[in-house]
């Protein structure tokens, strides 16, 4: 699939067919994750593929009440747990070199997880980034050692159905020229460009449908 098509087609999928994901397809997703850039190429990450149904069930219980990804964590044919390693991204000789501390580790994981999600979309697979869970408990369940933490759970599989798309702010609301808030003269979007108008905030899970 062409890159922009994959970007446009990706949307959060939380209901999956039971059909398995072939190992060579899964490998392409993992390679996409591995190819991601990171702070000074420190690659502050590891992945755990969680297959054991009992572990899946226990992980499910770490999700915050009402989290719409709950079912997917147990039922998706593949569950990827993305683990971040602290003290690397944004660090030099044992010291954090920016005021953002380990936030750079989360930033790096975000890039890599989205690489995986876009690679999945290019295969016609669905994913959802699930971040609203008790990461300390998830780490215990998966035997993640100190200095590392589970950053995201990513259910992966063939979509059972495509949900209604959630909207996006128009570019004019987020792009400035030279100084914050100074309008950038945007060319008119071609019709059918897939632009999404804004969604409204209704709480931590409002857009998660
Ligand atoms: C860092 C991050 C954490 C997220 N956590 C959850 C989550 O815990 N549960 C869930 O159902 N969706 C979660 N989502 C999915 C978002 O709700 C979704 O990406 C957003 O509403 C936009 O919808 P779309 O992905 O369909 O374009 C998360 C997304 C991101 C990027």
C-alpha cells in the first residue's frame, strides 16, 4: 500500500476477527518498529508478544475501567507490549541532559509504536495504541525488570469492522507562520483529501470509540 494511503487508512481498531496473523506479516511489523529513529539511536525499547491467555486476561485487568480497548487486549490474535528502558533517551554519561528527563523515552516509543501501527495498516491489519492502564501492574505480570516499564499495549489483528472515523482539527488551527498564532497561508485541500474536521473533548476516553 502506498504510504499516504496507509496513513489515511489507519484508525484505531478494537474488534478483531479470530483469524491469525501470518508469521512473515508479523515480522514486517516488528521490523517497522525496529527501524524507528530514537534519541542518539539508543533504541530504548523491547517488545513482548503476549500469547498466553491467562497473561492476557491478567493484563486486561490492568486497563482503566471503561477502557474501550479492554476486549481487544484479550481477544486480538496478536498482543504486543512495548517496553521502554529508562535512563537512555535524553541521557548522556548517566545524566539527563534536558529538562524533559525520561519523556524522550516515551517519545521514542511513540514513534516506534506508530511505525508498527502504520506497517500494520499497510497490510490491512488493525491496531490500537492502548496507554490507559496500570503500567506498574502490567510490568509485574510480564516480569519486566526495574528500570523498564510497559509503555503501550498494542492489540493487532484483522478488523472485524471499521468504526466511524474520528475527526481531526483543520490544519489552519495548528500551523502558524514564523510566530505562534500567525496564520500560515495554506493551499486549498483537494477534495477527497480525507481531511478530518475537529473532534470535541469529552474526557479521557471521549475519542476512543
Ligand atoms: C498514546 C495513546 C494512548 C491511547 N490509549 C488508548 C487506550 O488506552 N484505549 C483506547 O481504546 N484507545 C487508546 N488510544 C487510541 C486513541 O483513542 C485514538 O488513537 C484516537 O481517538 C484517534 O482515533 P483513531 O486512532 O481512530 O484515528 C490511544 C492512542 C494513543 C496515541
